[in-house]
C-alpha cells in the first residue's frame, strides 16, 4: 500500500520555488473511492519552518485518516462483502484444506454455530464492520438468551460462538494470504465471559451407576457400554470396532478408525490411533462376544451389517440413565487417575498427545506389553459386570441368548 504512487503525498507552497518559512504550506495525496477512481485530496498544513516539517505533518495526517490502511482500502473498494458471504467462503475452505485437515464433525459444529446464531445476528453486516462492537452485540444477545429449561447460556457456549466469529473475520485474506481485516480483539470490551473449568457442568457417573447401566442393558448394548467404560474409548471408536482390532486374547484393542454419522473415518487426532490394554474381565466378555462374528464385520452392527447409529445408542442409554456417552470416558479417566496409572500410559490409552515425554519414551511404552497389561489389571474396571447369557450375536447382527440359540 505505501508504495502506491501518491499515497505518501507531496507538500508545496503556492508562491516561489524556494521554501518560505513564513508562507502557508499544503499537502496533497490520493484517496481511494468506491468508484475505483483515486481522487486528489489537499490539506492545509499551516506555516512550516522547513519542507521536512511539512512532510512530517502530512504523514501524520495521512496516518490519522488511515489513508494507507489496508482495511480502509478494502472497506471502500469492496463494501459489499458480508459476514454471511465470508462465512460460506470459510466453510468451503475448511472442507478442502490440505494442511491440518478439519474433521467432518468439527465442520458440522461450525455449521451449527453459523446457522444457529452467528449468521442470523451478523450475517448481513459488512465484514469490515465486524469488530469489537459487533461481537459485543453478539455476546449481549447471547447473554440474554435462555435455554428451554430457563437457564442462561453457559460461558463456554458464548466463548465458542465468539471465537467462531473471529475465525470468520480472520479467514478473509488477499492474494498474498495477508488478512484483509486485521483485528485487535478486546475481550474485556466485548464482554466475553471467563470460562472456569471447575464450574463447568460435566456429567459424571460413579462405579455403582456404571454397574447399574451395564447390568440393566442387554446384548450388544451391554457389551458396548461395558467396553466404553472399561477402556475409555470414544463412542465413535467403539462403534468402529471389528474382529481384526483385537489381539488373540482380546486383552489389547487397536483403535484405527471411528464412526461419525454412519461413516468410517480416521480417528480424531494422530494420537488417537493407539492400542488400549483392558482388564481380564472385559477381555473375557469380548472373547465370548466376538466368537461368531465374521472377519471384517463390525462388532456393533445393524441387521444390514452397517455400524449402529450413535443416536440409537444414546437413546438406549437414556432409557437407563439420562447421561451422554462421553460419561463413560470421563469415568474411565477417573478410575485410571485414582489407581495412579502412570501419566504417560494414561495418555496413551486415552489418545491424548503427550506434552512431557520424548517420542522415544512413548514408543518404548507402546512396545512394553507386560508393563501395560500389569497396569491395566491394577486399574481394573471400577465397576462390576453381572454375568449374563445374552452375549452371542447371531448372523443378522442381533444379539440372542444362548438358550434361544440352543432351542
């Protein structure tokens, strides 16, 4: 911008060619307009002792008017770009991004944030005007909202929406990849709430409650709930399990895929591709359950052989207790921490990226099977599994009892 002809401006006096300290000085420069034609602007600078002083005054004026500011240029020359339009451009870029690809589940969440509140509130606003004041309006609007139960929206929800709006603005770049509308966000002015983790509402379950859920469930649901609580897998990882993902004694589960909206995809992060060691009681359940499952088939499948729908699984869980599927993972994490499982091993089993150990040590942990299985037995399950006789799956993927098969 500063290298464009005329943008730095020139200074002059109306009389004579020699600079006169007693005469009035003037400055002129080019200014962009909506028509695309750059117009001359002239400003009086008063009496200036030297030409250098006059130039300094003109530069100060140009800076104050933000004539050379890239945001001013794009606001004037491209005033029609709205938040709604840039949001669509941003979403399209997420779907095709080659560096650090975005998971479909994350894209679906962003789409929900945009459709639910951001586009209805900010959609028709020029992107150049979406700054601290606009986000303050958004936060004020959300702070006044109430959930169907009459409670205010949580701080984490408000922060998530505000962050998404910032990402949309930051996604507008020029041909050089530089931001069109750089922002210095002021969260204090915007009124973004502070998220206090200790006050976050997170569903929890005790060992007795997990025991109740598992014992009251039948067939494949009982096995799935026990597997999630006894391994710490994500629900999508559990639904993607196949016969080939187990070691010969079923003591080790290899997580290589996950199910999202019925589609088989890579796990959430590279660290999510891992081996999970489980305690013997859960391994025994799996040995019995997968005995008649054909190679290549999903363990938890519908009659057509497709992986079970997570909504249906959640509906079955709600019939036992009104909690989400992630409660099993939180329960497993608490069991591992209570039994003082080494942090590096805990991160390995849960699929968290390590922050404190070297890659060589993490690899050594993965290869030390006796050590891992020893700790898996020490940790145990944290809940009880009442023995039942309804664990064998039939060829249709529907679990039946041993007695019915014998009949």
